[in-house]
C-alpha cells in the first residue's frame, strides 16, 4: 500500500481527533456506564470513511496505509477504545476479501463494507478454545451449490450489530496437518440456520457487542468460499491478523496515552506535603517511565505498519508490537491509577475505564502467551545454529 503523504495524514488525524473531542468525550461516560451501543457515533464514523480505512479506493475505501490506520485507532482509543470495536475485525474481514477474494467477492462486499452499510466481523474462536485455532470444530460440508456450516463461534465482536462475518471452518476433517483442511467463508447474517446468541457482559470494552454465533446447518452459497478455494482459510486468516494485531497495538497506545495525559495533568493540580505531587521525584519517575514506554510501543507499532505496507510478512513485528503495547498499556493504566490515588478508583474519572479496557488488548487477536510463542518460534528459525 503506498505511503500517505504527511499533510494528508495530518488532516485525517485532525478530523478524527476533532470528532473524538467534539462528539465522543461529552457522552462517553454515560454510554460506558449504560453499556449502550453508540449508534450515532458509529454512523458518524461511517460518514468519516472509517469503515473503509484500508479498503482500496477502487472499491470505495480510503486506501490508506497501515501507519495512518494505526494513528486513527490510536486517536479513537484516546477517547473511547470501544469505538475501535466495530471497525477492528471489520477491517480484518475486509483485508481477507481484498487480498484473497475473487473479483466478484470484492465487487459484492467491499464497496458496502467501505461505506459502513455492511459491518463485518471475524469468527475464529469457539466455546472450546481460541488459542489452538487448528482444533476448531466448526465444519462446512458441500451440498449442491451450498456449504452447510455447523458449529459455533465465541466472543465475536460485532455479533449482534454486524451484518456479515468471515468464518473459519473445516472442510476436510481428516487433513493432516489440520490447517490444510480449513477454509474461510463470508457468511451473511441472513443465511438460513445462522443465529446470534446472547450478548456477553464484559469487564470493559462496553458498548460493543460480543456474542456467540451459532450455525445449525447454516446454508452459505458456494461462491462465498473466500477465493473459491478450499484449504487456504488458515493462511488467509493469519495474514489478515497481522493488520488486526497492528490495530490492537495502536488501541493500546491510545488508551495508554490517555491514561498518561490524565496523570500528568492531575499530578500538577493535586497537592501533598505543600506542593504539587508532580514535584515529588517518585511521581516524576513514574511519568518519565510511562511516556518512554508509550513512545517505544508507538514506534514498534508504526514499524510493523510500515513493513506491512511494504508488502513484507510482519507476523514477527506485529506480534512484538501487540505484545509490548498491550502489556505497556496495562502497566500505564495502573500507574495512572496510582498517581490519581483514591480518585483513580472512583468511576467519576476515566482512569478506571482505561484500567478495565487494557486487558482486552492482552487477550484479543491472540493472547500474549501465544504471541510470545510465535515470536520465539520465528526467532529460533532466524537464529538457527
Ligand atoms: C472482548 C473480546 C472480543 C473478542 N472478539 C473476538 C472476535 O471478534 N473474533 C474471534 O474469533 N475471537 C474474539 N475473541 C476471542 C479471543 O481471540 C480469545 O479469547 C483468545 O484468542 C483466547 O482464546 P480463549 O479465550 O479460548 O483462551 P484459551 O485458548 O482457552 O487460553 C486460556 C489461557 O491459556 C493460555 N494458553 C493456551 N494455550 C497455551 C500454550 N500453548 N502455551 C501457553 N499458554 C497457553 C492462553 O494464553 C490463556 O492465557 C474476543 C475475546 C474477547 C474477550
């Protein structure tokens, strides 16, 4: 993807930042407390083109590079991380179609996804587990012009507000290794036999729906098999997850930046022992450490994004960015809470929200334990004796 020039990039980020300041910050506390899906804000995001950030311009998207994509996710997350939910896995699905779909699949899905008319999601995780993707049990059996999908998917973002999902299923249960028997399907919500389970009640990431998807011989037309080729689903999904991990890393940077900015502001207003707490060296050390770690995470994220745009395989870089940024975010949210003292624990201030939102980035798009294993595997390959 060609790099966006700096002036255009700055204009886009400024538009998103204005939207967050003007429309999001005044309502976030109420929406968060009531766990309300932010319909109006999501519609405004669609008007801003945020459902088509990386979708090619020929299909109505903005065709932006992954660095700008990361900056947008960072900006939204500074205001309310939940706003990135409806466009996060939506872009993973769009990336699967853009990179591996047939011309007809691209023409059918991408323009409506870019405008936000169709909101997508990703169905990988199952009730029995998400880390061991090759152990999924959902299967798709060809029957005439259709595949019949049976199984269920768990924790699916956009479950009740999404219109279509990229779903991974086994088309050959005997394949060895298992990933060779896995295929990816574009499943429309109105497919017969497809239903959405109840919305899950979460610690944070409020407002966004997270649901179980249930497939009971769900009929999916054969032309919705991604790329019209069986057995490639695992590779298609893993490739798209590289950009998913960049977006999760960017969310972590955004939440951490908000936590830091609140802390440095508060530390100059709050006094103890006759002076602002920012004058105490113990607080200064925290502020310096927080800001340094945030910047390190940001640079790792941008580097992964840049390499992705240059067409490189970035499972290592995106994995490192997501691992470091998410752990950093949890740490910075806690440090911000400490700097706020008792008020950091009270719902009047946003600090407790950052603290509740941070763990999602540790778990989502592959847990940090699994990512660490992937990183180690890649390094051992690279440094093999
Ligand atoms: C809010 C939310 C939204 C989500 N959205 C989506 C979505 O849109 N689409 C989707 O497909 N999924 C989604 N997920 C699921 C998420 O990707 C999974 O929760 C995650 O991959 C972990 O899977 P699991 O929960 O089944 O944990 P498990 O796989 O059961 O793992 C449990 C623990 O064991 C550890 N573990 C497992 N295997 C190993 C190993 N070999 N070595 C070391 N440690 C190991 C894990 O790291 C974890 O700590 C979402 C989850 C949440 C919470």
